[in-house]
C-alpha cells in the first residue's frame, strides 16, 4: 500500500473538509501535507518490489531526497514541489536500476495553475533537468482525468509496512479519540504498522473523486483514491516517502502518467503516526490539467547558449562566483539596447550568457545569477566598494576574495552600471 507523509521530519497535520466534485460525499479528515511511500495490503510484499507486468514506468521511477520522482524524458524529471524545495542543493536522483544522476542547477521550474482550474495559487509540482540522458523512455501524460472506479497503479519509495495485519479499538472519550491496539476479533479499525525502512514499491487503488488540496504554499487540483479491504489483491495507500511518486492509468494496453502522489488523509483523529489503516485516502495531483505545460517544457529544444550542467556557471569554469555575474554584466552592457537574441552556441567551454534559457541575453539573465549568488550567501561583486562599476566590471578573479555587502548596495551598483551602459549606447547612436 502507498504511504504519504510530510517531506520534512516535522509532521504538519490540519483539519479540512474534503469535498469531491464528482462524488456526493463530504468527509472531515486530518491531512498530511506530503507523502513518502506505497503500502500494499497483499501478504505477498515481495511481488511489488519489481516492475508490474504490462505497466511501463518502473524504470522511470527514482528516489529523491527521501521521497520520489518520475523521469519524463528529454532529461526532465517531475516531482512534488515540497520534495524539491532547496533549488541551491536539490540532491541527486537515483533510478530503480541504481544509477545516480545530478540535477542541472538553475533548471528547476515550478508549474502554474491553469485558468481553467479557477485557482490562483501555485500547484505542488516542479520539474527539473538532469545533467545527462539516462536512456529511459519518455512517458505519455494523461489527457483526461481518470473516471471514478478506475484502477490505477501507484509507484513510490515510501516506508515499508510490518508483515502482520493489526487492529485497534478506537473510542471517543469526552470528545477525544483514543486508540488502543486490540486483537482482530474485537477491533474496530485495522491496518499495518510502518517500519523505518523504505523501498520503491508499486500497488493499486481506485479513484473515488476529486478535490483541491490547499496548503499555505500550494493550491493543487487532485484526485482521490481510497485504501479499502475490497480493492483487489494489491490495494495500496500512499505513505511517508511516496511524495513525488507516479500514478499510472492503463487503457486498452496503453499506459499514461495520470498523477503525482501528494498527500494522505487521516479520517480518524489521533491515528498513530507509525501506522496506516483501511479507510485512509491518498491525494494525487491530476496531471491532465498540466499536460500542455509539462509537454512544452519537456519537448522544448535545448537553448543554444546555456550551460546544461549549471545554468549559473556563465564562464564555464565549473563553479559559480562573482566572476560569472561580472562577465554577464559586461556582456549585456556591450549589447545594442542591452539585449540580443541567441543565434548560436559558444561551445562546451562557454561563455554561457543565456542563463534563463529564454533565447535572449539581457538583464533578466543578470537578475537570475544575482539572485542565485545571494541565495548561497555570496555577493555578485568582487571589489572594494570605492570602485565605480565601470572600473571593476572587467575584474573577474575566481573565486571571489573580496565580497561586498548585498541588499541596497547591490541594487545601487547594478543601477549605476546599467545607467552607464545606457548613456554609452545613447552616445554611440
């Protein structure tokens, strides 16, 4: 069964009203804002540790930061946004065959909620590139939401479950739900204890409806599956570690990636944190809503003038420092009107001026490098503050030995340098 839980060690749980748009039920649940693994009810727990017969996608699954991710093709990976939050140190992805690939720094792209959803927030979805082609197949993205009752295959790297089914007596005493483990004949809630180990695993569950999953950071359209005793031999629930894992739909022998595992619900207050029980539901991001965005990003041609290992390494030195920002600042200042469309590549050794990959070299590329350097605690400039921008723009020792204060000073220096460049172009005109 699949298990979902927070991406951090802290377990944030909130009360929400879960209202589906296609199912006439309303259920008050406690919701864990992220997921970590797939728990399967079948006693044959080893059967789900290898690729499921007739369903592609297993080789495209990966472990990422104690959670999961899915390889889409063309070096692009997709996962839940709460899994890959630190873009300055995202970590490597390890595929099911054991191979490890590093992310391309600067390639992280957050998706947006389409206007058709009526949502104005940011969905819990992010895509990023890896530095080399793993030779895995590209996945097709579902174009429609699966119908209610459809059996879906869930794949994630969540926590393992203990081998034996166990029961609890759950009672309400003065408005407080009390859980006490009890023998199966006298229990009223059943499930499994969770272990500290985790493996990539698959399982199956049925869609029962849709809703919107809202947190302080994300607003995400999701569909819902339920962990039930009558759902088939490999009935599954998402658990801690499954966040970012893939959910696949197969119709007439053709499989598509229908969703990304997002969260799990806790229908009874006070459920032990190390347990998964029948009746829980999993939230899965509906990828059909984002299909066009995903394909546009994945299928786009590689930018001609961009470092494909580290977008911020402008000069191709293998590291990022103030030298990269100053090289870019000088280049943009020399361009007519301060911008230029990219028409060719500088080759494997740079310089790689089109940092954001939009096909244009301009001040937006400067801003991207500047923002990244301040994120990692460096200043874009290396020189005594007394030097004017024009005087130190060509000084690009690497690594930086003198770091200027950021904030207002940085903004002032950039503004002065750009003003000098504009006056120079005006005189030349």
